[in-house]
C-alpha cells in the first residue's frame, strides 16, 4: 500500500513539472517552452554572455616566490667559530658587504701553503726562462731545459691547488686565521642562522641573500584548468601593476592534486613580497568570437558542454565549446551575439531537457 502511494506521488510531481514546461515528463527536447510565470516559479535567473574582443584573463589564486636563481648562500667550507655577525634577516646589503666573521684555525695554514706555492712557482718560472736562453746559446743540453720546464709546470699546478684549497674555505676577506664572508650579490638578507660564539661545520649555510627585484609566481591549477594554460600566456596581479608570463607547467601533481604553473614577475611598484598570497589573471589566446559566462551556466551531456539560452518561447539547450574555465567564469564559443543564458534554476531546466 505504501509503495503504491509513493509511486502515485512521484507520478503527480513529475506531471506537475511537465505541465509547467508544457511537455511530457519522458520527452527530451532542446527547446523548452516556458512562460514568464513558470520561469519565476522555478527561480530561473539569466545573464547576458559578455562578448570578448580578446580572450579574457581568468582569475586564480597564486603565491609570490623567489626563484632559485635570485638566492645566494654564504657558507664556509671549513670548521670555524662565529666571532661576529654583521647582518640580520631583513637587512639590505650591497655586493661585497660583510655578513659574518669566522675564526678558522686551518685558514692560516692554507694561506702559508699558498704563499710557499706562489714563491716556488715564481722561482721555477724564472729558472725556465733562464734555461731557455742558455739552450738557445748552446750552453746547456736540451734535456736540462725540458727538466726545468717540467719543474715550472709542476710548480704552477701546486700553486693552483693551493689557491683552490684556500678558496674552498670560503669566499670573502681573509686576515690571518679570520675569514669574513661577504655578500655575493646585492639584495636583502632573507635568513641568518649564525650566532656569535656558535661553532659551524664545513658546508653549513650561514646567511642567505636574495635579489627581491626578481620574483616569481606559483599558481596551483586543477588538471582541467592546466589544459587551458600554456607557456607564454600573460599574467597580471590583482590590485597591482605587477605582471609576467607563464614560464612552466610542472608535469606532476603536487600533494593537493594540483598542477603547479610557474610565472615570471615584474613588480615596478615593489609592493609584493615572497610568500604573499595574491589573485592573478591569466590571459588566453586572442579570440574575436569568444564570450564569457558564469561557470554555473554550464551543463554537461556526456562530455559535451551546453548552456540554456533564453528565447521568446522559453529556453534552448545550445551546445558550446569550452575554451577555458575557473571556479567562477567560463570562456566559451558558439553563442549568438546578445545571448542571455540561465545561471540559476539550471538543474530544473536540465532535468526537463533530459526527460527526467
């Protein structure tokens, strides 16, 4: 008895919706007759599709980053003791400015080895020049000249090795057993992990300096959105004069199942900071026939996109080609000029269209 009553109620509801649309509940049609009163009762709202002379810039969330090429690290390659810290995070420094001073016992030995290697190389070169002249005058045998030249080459190799050993201890200003690491570029100190009195190991990064005039953007996109973005497309930042272009789309998904797009960034007003969250617009390819509609206007039949276009008789399910889409907007082609599309009550239209 209850089952029969439920079926009867379902039939009555289906017939009521069908009467409002003027069609049978199982009849699927692309043209849906609908009066103004029926449109109001179903809560249907329409908006005009906006024609575009150029593909519009759709909005996406993004984060300002520092590209790896704009960051430099000051580090000592040998063990040492921090005796003085000249900067802290946030300081602006010029190239060559002192960053941190280290006391390194091995530095004096490396300097002494370099001095001795330089003296030996100078002496060997002088002997090679002398023996070359004596050989031309016939006063010495060729074997002695070759031996002298070999000694000079060996001394030069030792000098190069000593120079390399000293440079490996860290680039900067050397005074006895003290090394002052200097800024490799002009920029802003983004990180300083050293403290006076701290012992540091070889290769430990002590200070990071970044050229903040060279920023970048990371833009997470859904897999569907990533297919609508290509390298070279222009990127603008909301409420800012900053802009750039898409430089890469990472081939793999990140932990949030997004495709990361990277873009260059030029900020003439210098208002953006690394780590800042912004809204960006990515412009599409030039198109003289595209239109933008709210994303809620789209309905799908299998894998084809449609919109319900308002007519004097009601609504027509019109196939469109989706160019690009974000969470709120969709760029499409295939609509006539001045078309108005349904953005609310779309579910009811779709149900009648598909005969449900």
